[in-house]
C-alpha cells in the first residue's frame, strides 16, 4: 500500500506483480515471462513460496506473504483516504460490476471505474488503446489489472508506458472474490497455506492441473537448477 501511495506522491511510476506457485511455474517455462517480470516489484503471494525462500537461505516469515484477498480492501481504503482514483480492468462485465458495487459499499466515497477483461489484448490492438484511453481520461492514479498470469504481465509489458497512472498492480482473479463469484477461503486456511486445497475442492476441473500437477513440474525445474548450480560450483573450484 505504501508503495502505491509513494509512487503517486513522487510521480515515480511503479509496476507491482506477484508470485505464487502457478506464476513461478510459468516463469520457469517462459523466457518471455521472465523478461516481463524484470524491473517490477514482486509480492510473495502464497505460503509455499515462503518455504522455498527459507530453503534458499532467505530470512523471511509468514508476515512477508501478501495475498490480494487480504490486501485489496486496505489498498482501496488507502486510495480513498488519499484521494486516489482507481481503475480496474479484468473479469467478465457482470462479475466486475458486482465487485465494484461491493467496493463502493465497503469503501464509501472511493472514486473507482472499470472495464471488463474481454477485449483484444494483442500488442498495439485498438481495444487495448481504447481501454487505456478510458483509464487515462478518468485520471486513474492506481490501476488494477486482473487477467491472470501470464496474460496480465504480457499486457502490462506491452502497454505500461501508455498508462499514465503512477501505480499499476497485477491482481489476478481478485475481483472474482470481491464479487462473491468465487468463494473466499477461510482466513485460517490462508495462515496455514491451505487456500489451494479450498479452491481445489470447490472447483477441481479448473484447478486440478494447477494444484496437483504444476507443483511437481516446478519441483523438477527447481531440482534441475539446484543440480546445475552445484555442478557449476564444482567446475569453478581450482
């Protein structure tokens, strides 16, 4: 939250992305996605990443994990209290409308507008230019982009320089939870890193591959990197 407020106050543009196991899996698979993450501020969204960072020798705790389920309302309240205009792009039109109505109820006085995520997001598309023109005409200070990884990162990489807002956050399916279109996991499950299990049981067709297969493939990428690093270290020894 402080990052977004500081970006607006200092007119110093920032782009905030996040990593969870799914985005990290995509990151390992794609040179292009790694390029899209370069230079961005990255939030840790997912308790398994805290474990991975600890295994890598980083001094992190549960408090370093930030998920939009917990962040979104404090972030929007901060925007309202500081007179920042917010623009959200993403999700189906009906879902987004429900989410924005709930935001206005929960954060009275917030200046917020949105556009659904169903438009041509290809590079230099007229649809994208029209959406960006709308957010710029609105005078957005804080933009939330919710297309999911890797689409949101690619779209931001292609269009960030056209967006006048100082602070831009990739927020995935956040507004689906705000709207109630997807049930929010109990917060105690979040504290124990079990939100994935709640989502898997609620919608196995949507999440089976992500939560049951991707972690195994990611473990393979991590193991391969670890062995390559060890081999490189041995080669470098005199």
